[in-house]
């Protein structure tokens, strides 16, 4: 009976952790979305492009920081190599997907801004994934028993 109670407590704590991390990610997404909208409100295309590029650079730095943190947490060198390869493959995927976006717009200045917006979207998703992997490594995952 006592063991079942301890399991229930651990499960509840894991679920609370899981849902709170998703709430933080949602807040972060909303903040970035607001920044993107403010970029699009700028009057000139160059300003829009520059604004979006700055957001993208900040997110890319965060993605790289989280990737490196994830790699630090892995002790097996083979798995580390696989994570680096997966990260490189993800970067190529993002580039390919956002190239498709570029080709949908005729205006060169609009193309750059839309590509930046696409890269921001993909990078945000990747940051969420990496943070979740790190949280699972450090704190355990609620779905792994």
C-alpha cells in the first residue's frame, strides 16, 4: 500500500512538471509571436527583415546552447555523435523547408523576411524539443516508467 502511494506521488509530481514545462513553452512562444508581429508592423521591408533576423539570431544562439547542454548530459560517445548528426540533419531540414517558403514570394525583400520567419518557427519548435530532452535527462520523463 505504501509503495503504491509513493508511485502515485511520483507520477503526480512528474505530470505537474510535464504540464508546467509546457506552460512555460507556451508563454515563450507567445512572447516570440508578439515580437514577430511587431516586426511586421514596421513600415519598411528592410526594417522588417532586420527585426526578424535579430529574433532568429537570438533563437539560434539559444538552440545551440541547448544542443550543447544536451550533448554534455550524454556520457556515451556513440550517442553524442548521433546527437550531433541529428542536429546537423535538423539544420538541413529547416534550411530545405524554408527554401520552399522563399520560392513562394516574388519580392526579394519579402522573401528574406519570410525565410527568417520560417526559420524562427522551426527553431522555436527545436528549442522546445531540446528543452524537453534536457528536462527528461535531468529530472526523468513522466512517460518513461
